[in-house]
């Protein structure tokens, strides 16, 4: 079996390895042929930089795939020929099985499977909605309109909120408008727009989707009385500020009594359980349903479809200018 895989060899060194494999699925496992995978820009660039301790190079990155089952082991959940969504890597062939950090779901018929790897990013964004107090009629601001921020904005709107999206990149603001976000603004005009839309009351919920610590502090200017700031983006990098002033916004009633909430993906159980209302599994199924109904737009977010050879060389370009890319799909079909 001829296999290809993208490998992070060392910090800022990427290769496309080719190898001959003999893979046989064990009990509960499936051998799958990847059809499409998605580059998760923020996480994968952090891994490639060498700053993510859990990612030990050389290693194969990636965690968003749609694949065709080639061979199923005993008690495997899906059979040969079925198309599945799973948390797979950037390689043509791989073994996969349900696990604590691997969700596998059958892709509903009729969906455009090329864009389905982005459901993983949608469920990451969904965590912000699940932990929030967003209700029908609220005003929500999303700071950062990259892939995850755009989807968080879409999901907030599906929850009944009026949504303001903020991003410095004109192309991202334009795309947010195309998928139905009510109002978009660059950071310089965000405060004025919030004042107009909320009639000076501030937003009920602000979702910080960039992971830039300074942006999280800036969100305090947009949130209203007894509002909440949802930390969706993973904070990275050093940042110095007067922490006492930040904490006063939460502690003092006259500054709003603001609540901060973390929205990391893994705060929800991966599978639906008897005593859990929400799970990543349930969020995935809701995303499938919303794509089918036309409520959640994925295909519009695909900016590039690359071959594995092209994809291996795009990481350095991504580091130079992330705004030139949105949803980057790798096509593994020959």
C-alpha cells in the first residue's frame, strides 16, 4: 500500500513523506482512505513552531478528516465503503477507532464531503455557544473572524442573537457578511458600532476568538452590564497589563459585574452521556443538521483546495500571512 503523509520534521520544517505500508485493522479499528483533511491554522502553526509541548516532532499533524472505510476489524463501528468524519491526520491511509480524543461519525448522504472536515472547527466554535448565556434577542460580538470565529458568529446568530463580527482583515469581514452575520466592523470602529447597535448598553456576550491576550482585555470595552466574555481562542504569547483593573470589571458592580468563561473544546464530554446535556458528539450531529438545512455555511469558507504536495509547502506562507487563507482543504484522492 502506497501511503503519503505530511510530517513536521522540526520547527518550521515540513516534508511530504512517501512510504509503503501494510496496515491491518485490529478489533474495533478501521483502515480508512482519507478523502479530504483540513489544516487547522492556529493549532498547527503553534505545533510547527515547537511551542506546543504535547506535539513532539517529527510527527504527522492534523485532526479534521473525511475518509472512506477500506477495511473493518472485528466490532468496528462502520463498514467498508462508508464515508466517515473523524479526527484524523494529514495522510492518505490511516487506522482509526473511537477513543477518548477521537470522534467518528457517519457523514449524512447528500452533503458536500469536501467541506465536512470543517465540522470539527464548527464544534470547537460551538463550545462558546454551549457555555454562554446567549438568548433570543441578545447582541453578541465576536472578536476575530477566522474559521472558528466565523463559525461562532454563525452559531450565535442561529441561537437568535444579533451578531457583530470584528476583524482587521477586509476579506474576512466581507466573507462574514456573505454568510449572514448582521454587522461587521474593523477594530477601530467596533466601539462606535456596538454603541449604535446596542443603544449604548453594550453586548450581552462577547466571544474572543483570536487567542490574543490583548484582545481579551479589549473586549471589556464592548460588553454590557452583567455581560459575559467567552474565551474561545487559546491564549498564546506573553502580555503585560494591570490585572487588577481587569479583575475590577468582574468584581465591581459599577463596572458591570462581567463574567469570564473558558470555552476550550474539551470541557464537554466527547460522547453523549445520560447525565450530560451537551457533548461534542451531539454538537457534531447538530452541525450536520444545520448544514443540511442551510443554516450553517461551510462551503463558502473554503478558500483553498490543495494537493498534498502543495499543502506541505503552504505552512510557511500561512505564517507570513494568515489573512490570505481561510478554509484550507487537502485533497488526498488520486
